[in-house]
């Protein structure tokens, strides 16, 4: 079912910025926004500089010069800068790479309706309640370790997600094949903007329609809650084309992720 309005990438950016306040403090910089939380020094999503198309065109040296005193005072080492939109990336990406950051790209997709994919009848979708939380934790740990994330960081992230799970704007979905939890996905709602996140499937169940069923159900939930737009972000163009486009999504923008390791 199509949504009544088609928000732009700027609408999604502002919703994303508001959501990040759930686990951090936000400070407006000249040309950017700084989101920090000393309790989550190693969790990338908590300590970031966000630069979007509505921010004034300030160069990276100025943004860094203003942000560093706050980061150092909190004991936070630089981890991540997120550049939203092609114009912002053209302006700042070269300076970030020269400053020792490594670049990767994300694709932002918006739900446009008219899905051609259908959920497999063999996949049952359930809302994750406290009784299903242990199985959800187990699968989440397993998949984070598969991605090569440090165990202590995975534990910190999973604990954070667990504490956010009871917020009114977050719905956690699990896809079952028989009695096995085969995959999970989140729907986060900020105002009237929905975001489908953390779509993941256990290795032994991949290619069997679990992710498709989760995305279709998450979109249905967003429509039921009255969202005027739904987005998702993916790390690969292949997933955008092969999984999400048949579910009714299309690419509307890109995000440049710039990370520096080791921290300095």
C-alpha cells in the first residue's frame, strides 16, 4: 500500500538526528551536529558528527576544530563522520580521507509502495516480547560476531538496543521457520517517519524468504501506525536492487560513512 506522502532525504535526515538523541547528547556546530555520549565510547552510532544538506557549507577543518574540544573533554576519541547527500560528500570527503578517515557508502531507500515480492508462507513473523528476548539476544550476538564486531562492543550494543526496545517508537520483529528464530528486523518511528533497521538472517536460513517477510511486515506495521514515510539504509547496491526494490523501496540518496582506526 503506498504511503500518502513521499518525504525527501532531508526529512529522513532530521528524523535520524532526533532518533540519535535517544542515546546521546546533541550539540549544534557551525556546519554540523555533534552527537556524543561518554557512556558509549566504542559504539559508533553514539559518538558521531553528522553533516547534512541543510547545514551551512563549512569546511572539515572548521568542523573538526569546533568538535574536538568537546570530544576530548568527554574522553571520546574520534570514530565516525556521516555525510548526507552527494553535494556534502563532494565538498568534504576529500578532506576527511586526507585526515586519515576510511570511506564507505550507504544507500538510503524510501518506500514507494507497489511491492512485487510476496512473503513466503513458511515464515511466521512475531513481535519480540520479553519471552522472546533471550532468543533474540542469542541470534543478535551470533550475527554480530559473524560480522567481526568485538564481543564487548556487541554486548554493549545489544544491551543498548534492549533498553530501547520498550520505547513506544520501536517495534522488534522476528521471523521464524518452525520453532527456529531465523531472522530479525526493527521498525523505529520518529514522529511520522519510520525506519526499517537491523534486517538480519541466520546463515542457515538465508535465501529462503526470511528477510523479505520481515521487511514486508515492518512496512505494514509502519502504515498501520500512520507513518507518512518509511526509509531503510543498506551497505550494498546489490541488497538495494535484489531485496528491497521488490519490497517497494527505491534509492533516493547516499550517505558517506568516514571512520578512523585506530582512534587518535
